[in-house]
């Protein structure tokens, strides 16, 4: 007996680096209530993918900025001598005041 081929998207997901392909992407179109319209990736055009990449890039930049800010907040509080249960903002402010 022959084994049927998996659907095209599953075939791609078996390729190196493609396992995380999503089922759907956000498009640049806006639907009801201002929410982005989601489109199955099997129906996406090259332009749809380009817009999804641009949107994810913007999201990831914002995420990395928040991550970096939280790391800096943590590190400054630790340098000020804060421990686990101490309030982080107060400790970070103490660190900033000592730097002046």
C-alpha cells in the first residue's frame, strides 16, 4: 500500500526551519471592530506574507525593547542591593540617585 502525501503545508513544515509555520497570518486588512483579518496561510499571497513579516517585526521590536527595559530595571535594583521581595522601582530609583 502506498502512503498518501501529507498536505502541502505539512510537507513544508517537515523542511528545516519551517516547523513553526503558522496555520494563519494577520493581514493588513481590518475587519469588524478594527481587528486585523486572519487568513489561512494556504490562501496567503506573497504580499500577505510580506505584510505579516512587517507586522511581526514591529511586534518583536517592541517586545525586545520591553524585555531590555525589564532587564535594566532588574539589574539596577540588584546593584542597589535589592533582594527578591523588595520593590523593584524603589530600588532602581535608589540606584539612579547614587549615580548622580
